[in-house]
C-alpha cells in the first residue's frame, strides 16, 4: 500500500521538529580559542560567570568572529570535537555585540590536573609557573612547572609557534579541557606574576589615568589612551617594541592612537621603571598571539 500524502507530511514535520530541537542558541563572552590542526576553531563561551564555559566549534567567517572578549550570540548543534562535546556553529549565525568585555578567573593548582573533571570548562588562573622549554614548537602544546616541580600541559594556538616562551615567573589563564587522556589548560593569556607591583607603579605615575589593560578609559564622552592589550597586539611581531614604547614614555606624542596627546614622562619615570612598564605592557601581546 502506498504512503498517503498525510503520512508523508507528518513524517517530514516530525523530522523537521527533531532537527530544530537539537539547535541551541547561546549568548556570552568568548574567553579562549584554540585553532585545531584541521583549521577549525574551538572557542569557549562564558554564558554564566558561575558556570563552566560552553565549547563551540566553527570555521571561516564564524570562527573569525570568535575573538576573546567579544560578546556573541550564536546557534549550533551538539557535535564531537578533539576537546570533547562542542556546539557546532550554524553557518552565519554568529552575531557580535560588545567587544573588550571583562570576565573573571578562578584559581587552580597543578594538583587539580591529575583529575580536573570538577573544573572542566572553567576559566582559571594557574599562578607562579615557569616554562619548561625556551621556545614554543609546532605541536600545539607546551609544559609549565610550578614551584614544587609539578608539571601542567598547555594547549597553545599556532600563533605561538617558534616564539620564545616567557622567561619570568608567569601566571597562565585559560580553560580546563581534556585532550586525549590528559587534562590540560587551553591557554588564553600569559601575564608576569609580579604585575601587581608594576600596576602600582603605573598607578602612582598616572599611566592608569589614561590607560587600562583591557578597556578604554572614558572621561565624559572622550575616549582616552588605547588599552595596553591593543598596544601590545600592535607590537607583537616587532623586535624593537620595548624600545619604541619606552621612547613614547620618554617623549610623549600624539597621532598614533587618535588625537589625544600623551605627555612626556621622562621627568617622572626612572629608566628602570620604564623598562618594567614596557615589559608588563608587552606581556599582553600573548592575548593576540594565543588567539591566532
């Protein structure tokens, strides 16, 4: 007996409803992203500060929009990825709202990575580590060692390949993931562990009156100096970056980042302090490098 048009229509409607039921729309802030060997991007979206991030998988223009600190809305369906279950982004569904959005990290210890299932998906800070190797290789991984000798493996994007690793004691920020049988930290940011001291120096000498590490300072309706992460990203491939930033501190200037004038600080800052500030500012270059 042939199927009636009504039965065929009901089957078709059921399949459509089932497909739609699998789709999920989320809104949140991109914390971290890792470029996979196949070219696709796994990004981690913080939907709720009190909950783990949601992993999403994208390519092409959708992946390009998944920049850390972007507020995004996207739609996708559940799929397997190299880092576990992720939301496969529906092509063209990514919408970017605000940029440079803040979020917080949770502290974590090296011991937690023996079985980090309780921290899976959390955006965390692993403090006071040293890199084992002098340079990043092309494996997409790196190892760091804590003061007690414990070793934690990092996932790093291809932008780090061939670059020297941070030489000072470092705090690593990122998302806890399981890669194969090992718990790792998908790295989003490397910052010097002594940055509190340098931030106090920057605050004392009025640098923080016009600049902020992550968000533009606003005075009334006027945008002041660029963020330090934007400055560092601009200079991330320049071997003379530290000298150029120091020269800007010494002499001041205008026109590089808008019409606002930066006053010369050579009468205020000692050369050693300028070097400390330049190194700290440039540490934010890893935000851009680890997102490449």
